[in-house]
C-alpha cells in the first residue's frame, strides 16, 4: 500500500526550501592595497541604503575616516556606517572593548582585547619584536595569539560569572609574567575596570551567529560588511611578517561574522589612485623622491591610528591583480584621483622583473619582493583640478584614459572614482 509520498518527494521538497531560503546577500568593502585606501568613505556611501553595517575582523588598529556635511569623523573600531541612524551597527570577531560603545551591537564571541591592550605597552618595553614589525601597539596581535593558544577571553566569558572570569584573568597575567618576569600588573585595578565595561556593554551584546542569521533570513534588507586593513596586510596572504594578525580578505567575512559563503554578494575593492603603506616592509613602487613627498603632502598621508607618515609611491597593478585573485572583486572604488592633478607625468607599475625576466606571480617571500624591478607604463598628467568633478564627463580625457587603463589591466570594472573627502566627491560610474 502506498503512503502517497516517497523519499525522493521529501528530498525534492527540502531542495526547494533551501533554494527559496537562500536569504539576503551581504555586500563587502575590502582594502585592495596596504590599507588606508578610503574604505570608510565607500562604506559611508553604501550605508545610506543599508539596514545593517558590520565590522568583521581586526580591532582598533585600523582608522577609517568619514566626512559628512564638512565634519570629519575618525573611527578606529566602530563601523563607519554608524553615522546612518537608520541602520544597526554590528561589531564581530576579536574586537576591542576599550571604547564607549553606544548604539552598536557586539557579538558575544569576540575577544576581550582590553586585558591584552592594557598589558601590551608594558610588554613592549621588554620585548622589542613589535617595534621591528612596526605594529600599531594596540594589543591586537596578543589577542589573536591567545585565541590560537586557546587561553583567550571572550565577551561571553565577561558576561557570565565574573568570579570565574576574574580567575581566568589572573591566570592569564601569571602566564605573561612567566614569560616577562619584569612585568608588573595591578590585577585588581584591571578587574575593576573590566567589571565596569561589562555592565556598560551588557545591553549591547548579542549572539553573533543568530544575529547575522536573522538579518540574512529575515525581511529583505541590505547588509554591508566593512573590512579593516587590506589584502596585503592579511595574516595568510599579505607581505608576511609585516602584516596584521587577522584575515582581512574575503574569507575573514565568513569566519568573523559566522555567515555562509553562499550569502556573500558584491565584493568591492578599494584602491587609491596611487599606493601607500604605513610601517616597514617591501614596497616595490615606493618613491623616495620629490614625487613621494608630493603625494604624501597633497594626500595628507598620515595614519589615522598611528599618526605616522605613510610611505607613498605609484599605483601597483601587480598587487591589485593579486588582491583580486584572492577576493574576487565585483568592482573597484578608485580614490584620491585628485591628488595626481598637478603631476606632469604619472606612472603605473604593471609587472615585476627579477634578473630582467618578468615574474608571473606576486612573490610570497619578502626577500624576493625586496629585489624586484618594477616595469612601468607612463602617462601624461592631466594638469587640471578634478576636485569639483561629479560625473564621468567632468573628468579630463587624460584622467579618463588613466582610469580605463587601470580598469582594463586588472580586469575589474571601476564603479566609483574619488576626487575629494566627502561622500559627494565620489563619482559613480554605473
């Protein structure tokens, strides 16, 4: 006797439900160079239409600047979309509690950086390794090291039994003191501060996986993810060891927020019209000359978090293509085009050579990268002020040629061109 259904019927129904319940897609903004590309401006632009804006990795070691109505905001931890009062801002992964978090939601599995951040400056006086690497000295590295060694503390621990949490903090301090005997810590004072932080942020804490699942599978809405740092600073794919401690490529979106790859939608890469980096490490197109000084001065190239001058050089298409290989960019935002307005000629790095032969890949070894010779394409400068341009046709033909060359060479369409600080200065191409 037939029951009227079969296993195949059940399977077909499950497949159909899965297809219909794929959920909202998440748009992602990522740095395509060594950071400082203007991601905050792009996020601010997209956040005006977004219901949720998320930070997915890193900590308060990345500064994002947003200019709205001629007022400048520097965000080190909060999502740049927080200016939009109509959207929810969500901080995931190993983020810092050392801020006054208001109108922002925190994931309960993120690391309690405060403990490490307050210890780290003292440790730096003993251990000079971070001076060599050129870190921001915010304690992000130690937080990730504790995560990997499974001794780390998370917000869910801080939200639970504070007595148990206190014991774990004391054990962590003892662990550091065993490595650095000269380290002195007032543990009770630190615990008092942490208890105060706990009560201040308690109303803001949510289970991150469930929060993101509800956002993705609830009513149709736009969800935006803001990556900190950039591809060449990724712990796995960047210019190691001169990198950050997190995955700031597209994979970090999934692991940092607990969302499936199938829900990743558009991935926007952000690049300056030239190249900069903070700190030491290989930089093939760096210009240690008048050009580099001009870019640094005109571009106001000073790190938002560190206050250090950024090193400057020509646009490097080798690293942009490499970043695209890893992230699969849907489109590119090319920022700070106006900084090039006064140059007589402009160069673009298109290939690397070693011993006169082209290298068909981006070198993983930094000693090799230090030795590469850059092959350039040279363009005549447009010698015209572009800061007032608001549409494509406002740009001079030579600037348009420069943009199209970059676009065609990396094989990714350029969706926005930035010619100033404010959101009005972003020319949308399509």
